[in-house]
C-alpha cells in the first residue's frame, strides 16, 4: 500500500490497541503503543532509501528483506527496545505485540498489491503478489480516514476501529474472490493459460491481466462489462538465447528478471549497436509498457549501457541510457 494508507491504518490500529485491557488501563502505555503502531506501520518501507543507490538495487530489494520473516520479528524488537529505552515501560511485551501486529498488517496488505512482497524470505525468494488491491485503494483509505475523524469526535471509541478493520478485511476477501473468478474465466477461455498475473487498478472494479498461452502472450483488462484483450504478442527468444549470459549478468537486466513474472522483449537494430528492451506486461499505460529494462549491445555482444525502471517519455529513457555509457 502507499505511505498514506499505511499511515491511517497505523493510526486506527493505535486506537484499536485499547482492546488490550493492559493498554486500556494504563494511559502512558496507551500513548506509547499508539505511537508504536504509527511508526511500525511505516518502518518496513525504510528500504525506499535504496533509491539513492540506483533503480537496479531498489527494484531487487524493495519489499524484500525489510518485509521478510526476519524483519517481521526484527522490526518489533528494535521499536520495542527504543520505546522501553525512552519511556521505561515495564509492559514491553504489549508494546512488542502491537508493533508486531502493525508490521504484519503492513506486510500482508502489501502482498495483496500487484507489486507484491517477498514475505516468505529467506524460506523463499518468490514474490507474493495477489493483485487483488491496488497500491492506493480509495476504499481502504477512506474507511480508515473516516474512522480517525469519527474517533476524534467520539474520543477514539474502540468500536469505530473494530468496525474499520472488519470492513477492510471483508473488502480484501471480496477482492480476492473477484481475482479468483477472473482467473477461472480466463481458464475457461484459454485452458492452457500459465502464468496468469492479475493486478487491480486504482479504479474500483477494474483489473489489468497478463497471461501466456503456449507461444503467445496476452494483455487484457477486466471490467464489469467483462474481459477485453488489448494486446496479443508472439514470443521471440532467438536473440535472448544468443546473448542470454551477457544480458543476465548486467545488474539492470538481472534486477528486472528477478522482479518481473511475465515480460516481452523487442529488438531494435541501430548502426553501431543493438537495443534489447524487456517490457513487463503488467504495467501497460496508454498502449505503452512503462516498466522496462533496456540494454545497448555492441556487435561483439558487450553491453554498452543499460537501464531499468519506469519511464513515460522515450526521449528521457534514451537520455538515461546515454548517461550510463
């Protein structure tokens, strides 16, 4: 989820923490737990700082280690240790417990996005991306924002926050079943479709879909009117097979391949080099695939320059590649 949604969910969780009788009976502990929930709801995204080390590092690690099994235990422990050090509370377990809950809510809700997380790392490096809920879901944000507003007027009555989280859980369950039904619909039309990648869009009830059937790649949209195929692409592997080793050793290409579950590539011949462009089929915007990895390769098969990341302007993309030379 986006930073704003994590923030409002952290605030409402801080209000919900008063369901714990020890927290409810101790005003100082209640305040400590509240701020613990707010901070813990944000801390897994500290890996955003990796952007300063380049897109390849950021893409390979964002929502990776900081959302892993290790982090799910480490973050609450660090936050609790700091809280006890600052306020000297003897109720450290209650602080740790609510920090842990906040961390788990962050990681689990992120796993419902199309981007996903490595929530099972180190046991598995697989990206868990259910795709049922967009990174910014207006419904989820509105629920928790309104709960905070109501809480201010009703002195943070716990029933408000219980209701907010019940609605959120029901929303996630409903959207997951929608994705399940979309998958079933695709398989009824294309029985051999595999993989099928479904991603919710910012518009409620609309989904982006990418799937493969034998040697064809399909990109589709699902709305209340049904399934609409928007692009059909034939797989091409000859160039990739010839230059596979050189390409995969490039950090930008490697980062893209580690992250993208379904992609297409294009080959563009230039006078002095060949351009290979990998395009993640999950990210289609106005007939353009906006998450890419691009490499310029000389006649000897050496990579001259490369780039990975999002782009919305061809000139800007080429400028970045020229800077990388």
